[in-house]
């Protein structure tokens, strides 16, 4: 498998590690974006600072009961986190819920889960679960239901750097393809075609973290990229207690503090094998992230939730 993957993505190669290290040193300044003047850049900075002050603040203390909602955005190591949550639920006698039956929707089934909250429940949401753009009111309803029972509702999600996210998807898609590189391209997963496309935003690899977060498996073409970024940040600020970017251990620590659980269970690490990626491929990843809104969205998440705002003052 590894030789086929390598042949698909290699021309003049550099290691993935060196690419990711370099990418962390290349923060975009708002002054580098053509449509922003210095005045507009300062307006955006002010808006991000204000948004940070309005985000939900979770008091990391032990609660006797509650519901932890983990909304899994694909390509963010969520499968590993979900496996850990299932093990923790089993070890601590907590309920675990991940899917509805065929006769009801995920949200309707989840409504019933909130009718009686005793102890802790883990809710894992991924494909065909919650379209946050449409189901935002459900988050408020579930929080109120938990609060009325003197329990805590903890909405959580995780994101990844855009390059790391694209790497994860490339690896998983090609590994599942069980095909030659030419067949992989013919099945619609060729990055050159994706970068050149002007539509098809609901399909991988153009469908990014922002699209999935807002719409799950549904179409979100009615919103512009700028509207999607704004909408995504609003939903995070209004409803999500734990928003993690590239820090699984922080997620684990928060869950343990809130529940009072101990964790003898290892979270495990990711392994993409001996993959090597070209600079050209990374450039294509960046174009995709710019087109689907992930570049701006993940930047905003980083600024608001990781307090990474200082560099925006440079060169303005």
C-alpha cells in the first residue's frame, strides 16, 4: 500500500514533518490579503478580540451528571478520540450513544436521551447526525434540558490545521480505494481536477472542515464563503464549550476534569505510515483550503480559541 501511495504523490519530495513545521512559521497577516486595508485589518482584529470575550467558558470542575456531545469533523483524528470516549464510558458505567434507528432522525432520538439524564452520557455525532446550520436550536434545547435536571451539557469539537487535514483525507481516501493511481484519479479524487473546479463543494477534497461542521452531509451552497466562516464562528461561540485545534490531550484533560474520571486508557497516536509529500501537493492543499473556506475559518478558530492574535499587529 505505501509504495502505491508514495508513487501517487511523489515527484521531488520533502518530508511531511518538514512541511508542517514550515507551515507553522508562515502565519498569514491580514495585511497580506489583497482585499484588506490596514483599517479593515484592525476592524477584523477588533472583531476577533470581541468574539473571544463572548465565547462560552466551561468551568472545569467535577459535575455529578451531564452529557458530553462530541461532534466529529472527519480528518481531525476523531476516530481515535471516539474510541477513547467509548472505552471511558464502558470503564465508568456511562451511557454511550452514537446513532439513531432507521425510523427516527438522530436529533429526535437525542431529544429522548435528554428526557432523563442520570450520571454521564457520551454522545458521538458524525455522518447524518446534526446539521448545525439548521439544527442550532437543538443545541440550546439540549443545554436547557440538562440544566433543568441540574446536569451539565458540554458541547465539544476538534479541528486540524488545513494541511494536516488534507493529508489525512488523502491517505484515507487512497487507502480505501484499493486501486491504482490512475483508477484513483478516474474515481474523482485527483487534486488537480479539484483545484481547477469551480463547484462541487460538497464532495471531497473540496469539502472541508467548515462545510462539514456547518452542514454535515448536506449541501451548503446557499451561503458564500464569507457567510460560512461567520456562521461557523457564531455557532462555536454561542454553543460549544470545548473547541480544540491540534491538541487532543487538552480535550482529554477537559473531559476528565468535568467528569471526575481517571484515564488508565491511552489515547493512542496517529500513523500515516512512511508517507512523503511534495511541495506541489502542499500548494494544492492550500488552494483547496482557500476555496472551501477552511483557511480563513481555521485561522479564526486559532485566533479566538488559542489566543494567537499578536502577529496580526505586525506590518499593519
